[in-house]
């Protein structure tokens, strides 16, 4: 089943509210990236369509940034009802959030900024004032880096 960026971001915001967890835009971006990389590693395909860019403070989806940028470093306190997401995706996201949801944005940034795919996409990036860089992070590098992190065998091609 195909799902969109908004469904996944809504689920993470909803779940964070349910858990009483502080969720900033930066934390949301990192959780989205980790979920996508993990899904690529385990299932060999993206959890949702969309290309991450290698911004200075970590991977970012421009559409998520635009939607939640008004919150800045504050908690995203927008009310979002539980999204209707397919059970497999919900189970998968719950596992990712159980592992990473208690981390704050800076802890997650330390994880994503060691990610080989993000590092590769940052090559040649200028030091810009807002840290944005349109270098797209390769999904195949995301998959391979996460597979190594999880000690999984290489994906069949």
C-alpha cells in the first residue's frame, strides 16, 4: 500500500502526542529519515515517496519543513487525530519510534550526521546561513548504510 509523506509525518506527530514526547521539527525530520532508511534496509523499498536533502543539521524533507517550520525549535503542538495508516506501516513505525522516539533532536542529529548517505550527499556543500543544501541523499546509500548498522545481509537485486 502506498502512503504519503503527510500520512507518515502525521502518525509521528500523533504518536509523540500520545507518548507525551516533545517533538520539534528537527526531531520529526530525523525520525522520518530513520524510518525511511530502516524501511529501505528491511523491505528494499521506501516507506513513502520523497527525497531527503542533506542540510547542515541533518537530513530534511522540504515538504515537512514547509508544513511545520512555524514551530521552529518549539514543540509541534498541532492537534492531529490518529491517521488511518495501514497496519504494517503502523507496526513498523511503532518499532522505529520505540527505538528512537525518546531521543531529543540533538541526539538524533548525532546519529543521522554519522550516516554515510548523509555524509556522501554533503560533499561539496557550501556553508550556508540557513544550512540548506539541495544535495539529495541517495536511497541506495541510505539502505546500504542502515543494513550495515543493523548487520543485515546485502539486499537481493
